[in-house]
C-alpha cells in the first residue's frame, strides 16, 4: 500500500513540477534531474507523513510466543479423576501445579471438582501417553465452597513445572487469555484454547460464590474446571471455574483471578479452611445513592467493622484501598472492586481507605481487618 501510494505521489509531483514551469523565468528553472527517485520519495514522505502508515505483523514471532507459553506450562496443568461417595458420581477435572517441595507438588483446583471425594487420582501426560498417581500419594489440604477453590498435594518421581502468578489487578479488558485443561475427560488431555479477557470483577447473578470472576471467551467445557488461564507472558491470571450454558449465549466463561487464588491457597495450606476479613460496610452493588460517577457510596457502616474504626460514615464514597506496605492505593471504581479487595486481604492485615466526604478527599489511618462474623466459631 505504501509503495503504491508513494509512486502515485511521485508521478503527480514530477508532473506538477513540469506543469508549473511557466511560473519561473528561464534562469530560475528547477532542475528536477538533480534528484534521484529515492530522494524524491523521501521528500514526499517527509512532507506528507500522514499519507501513509507502516504496519508490521510478525506472525511468526507471535506464534513462537504462544507455542513457548504452552510448552512451558502445559505439564503444570494435570488431570484429576475423582470418585465420590454413594450419592456423588465420579468425574474428571483439572488442577494447576503452583509450588513444589522436593518430590511433593502443590496443586490448586476447584472445590466442586473434588467435593464429596473418596478417591482422587492425578493423571498426567508424557509423550502422548497418560500416567496416573494413585490416591495413596494424594492429599487434600483444604477446600472452600464460597470461593470454589481447593488445594491438594501429590508425590511423584516425575518432575512438574510450577506456574508463575500474574498480578490480576493489572488485567485489562482485551488482553489475550490462553486456557489449558482437560475438556470432556482425558481423550482431549491438555487442550489449549485462546480468547480475550472480556470483563473484570464479575459477580455471576444467582451464584452463591463470593468470587470476583474474570470473564473471558477462550473455549472451555466440563473438565476444564480447575484448569489454568494464562496471559501472553505465560503467567497464571486465573483458575477456570465455569461458563454460562445457554442456547442464547456462547463462550461466556469465568475464571477465579490469580490474586484471589494466591490469597485463598495460603489459608488452605496453613489452616485447611478460609478466614474472611471484615470491613463492615454496605452499599448498592450497581447503582449509586450519592450520584457519584465512581466509587462506593456507603449506605451503612457496621459499628464493629474496620470501616467504623477508620472513621467512615454513611454517605462517604470509598475510592481507594491500600494495605500497609503497599506503595499506593488501588482504585475502587465500584462495589465489586471493593469486594475483591477485601477478599484478597487477610484477617490481621492493616488497611487504609481513601474516600470522599463533602467533596474533600480523605485518607484514613490504618486499621486492622477482623474476622468476618459469619466465620466466628461458636
């Protein structure tokens, strides 16, 4: 396109010089012969930079990036064969290796994949053949129904790579999303699909899960649950969880963000269960009582919560959230952002809230997040 346009402009430029000779005296005649064709092209391009645009698509390099991501991470995604109790059918799913200690490997999966399990077998592939690790070498460290996450360990003589976690707070809509998992069982072991991040901090209507899902359109199916979602750098951005199944919709899939995964697996490793922190505020989820363009307008502040201790009041608008030790506040644009920030924190963390009161921006003192009242044991 550029060569054709420049050649056309060159023809018109030379014609224009010839046609304009009558404006000059014979002594002032321009010698067009002193310019080479390349010099004339450069002159035209310098005078009309807006007339063309260089676009380079290095598809080979892009393809190389994708294949390297798969080669580096595919063996970190394993299969699970789960047999349930008398009331639960057997099934298959996926899990992601995120840590190892000698010959012991730690993997994260969905709670619903191993719910009511009796036996869990880890299935993996080498050279196109399937191998298994028996139930006696597999241990469930903990599981949590509210976030649909579970952690297990398995012992193996073979080595498994460990995934690197991305910072899911940095995700942007439109980024590439690469899914690896085991759709419909192990006949399609290690299937790779690709799409884009379609939405952030999604809370699925009708779901009991307290999870700020990533929405994406990489194709996933039953068996992908517990599998990995990677970014273009090959870092884990989420654990695939579910998709909307409907005759009216296609490729609306959801993954638990990596920051939430990292936070929850820490509790499951150490305690076997999750302790949720408590801020103690209420607000409308998708509309504002304060007419503000962003932030969380507080409709209620619980007297026993960290927000009350920080001095917040009804009508304040939370716009920032910062744990002690962070360099800056993360933006709170809506209630889902706030729920995600709280879930990704831990009991005992100290937090400062940035909020508007009477059009003035205020930063609270650091206060300690306490255990959620619903999680207090009687």
